[in-house]
C-alpha cells in the first residue's frame, strides 16, 4: 500500500497547531474517507438515486449535515456507472459541501464562483438555486474550463455562464448577491484523497498563497451588493491562508462582518485568534475549522462574510 508523503516540517507545524488533536488528526489523515455522492436534484430525486445504486449493490448512508448527499463504502467505480454519466449524482468529498451550504443559494439570485473548475461547487450552487437566476463561474486556468463546462452540461445546468478570469483582478462590471471564493491553496487537507498532495508543500508556498489570497478576498468582497454574502473557503489547515486572510479583509473593509454558520449535524471548531507571533481579529472565531476526524471527511476552512 502506498504511503502518504508527509514532510517533517508539515508534521511539526501540525502538532504545534493542533495540540491534543494532533494524534487523532494524523490517524484520520492516514485513512481513506468514505466516498460521497451528492444527488443532483435538477435531474432526479434522492429516492431515485438510492434505488439506482441499491440495484448496483451499493448501500448509502445520509451525510448528517446534508440531506441530498450520502456516504458509501464501496470498491466500485461510481464514476463509471451509467447514472453518473447521466448526471444523476456528483462525486465529491462531503466536506466540500459545506461552503455551498454556508452560502445558502436561493432561486433568482445573481451569484459568482471565482475558482469554479471542475464544477463541484458551481453545480451545487445551481442545484440549490433550482437552476433559476444566474451564476457566473470563472477559473484562471483555461485548461480547466472544459471540465467545468462538461460537468455543468452533464448535470443539466442552464443558468451558469463560464469564463476565464483571475480571482484577484476579475472585474465583471456588476455586483452580486452572493460570491463563493474557494481559494487555490496549499491543499494540505487533501491527504486522505491524494497521498502525494504534499510533495510540493513548503512553508514558503503557504506564505505565497496567503499573499495572493488576500488580494483575492479583497477583490471578491468589492463585487458584493450591500447585505450580500461572501463565503471564503480553503482545503488547508494553515492559519496564514485562513484566519489571517479573513482578518486582512476585516482590517481593510469596515463593512465586512463574519457570520457563524450553524449547520445541523456538522461538527466544526472555531477559528483561532493567532498563530506563532501573528495575532488576528478576534471575530475570526466565528469561522469554521473542520478537521478530518470530526466528520470522517477531508479537512476544510470556511468563513461566511456579510457586507454591511
């Protein structure tokens, strides 16, 4: 069995960051998470997908914090089944459902996804909008746009416009009711899915990402309507890319307010006030930290921010 690549510097900083939670974190990170299926209710009902997968010998267990998503422990390739090709469901880690659940998309809203490919969160947004309204979905890598468009088409989404753009400088010339910034990050929370995800990791990379993410979050917030909602998320545990970025926004946007998301069935931790010699705005306590051992998922960080 392949072993994960775990740099010593990553392990030592994780132990410093997590304290008493470190051993449970490491144990969870070294195990495979259950597969997660999000039912695409734009095409079929939850009961239909449960019936289809039951016919294939796959039993589902509802994700405690999302009624249209299910865990399944199976060796079968769910992506090769006909129902996947027909867009009846989308495969994603259960933790990646949380940013969209915090965003709370509604029909007839104008929404923006600033790092959208391959489309897991974009299609989820459109699903909760009932495919009514508009989502502008952009990605900075032109090679990733075909995957985004394919998944939008496969899942029957018609309310989404796609394009190439950089989250730190994108200017659509309009304001939005809600914006999702699932920021490109150092991805250290993906160990359970990709054993080699830390091969490019370094403290220097974390700092580089943090600099860029601060530009991204300021630009994203500037395109919100008054009373609009921005959800900022990452799949890293690094405070430099999480609380420090949100604190930077709070320092530079007096009308930015953090809202604590209460998602029934989800176990999460509070944001931290500081890291090493850096102190953050105390309001970041209302951000969500999700550790892999909390819900048997990958790790995630999510901040819900209201304008005004």
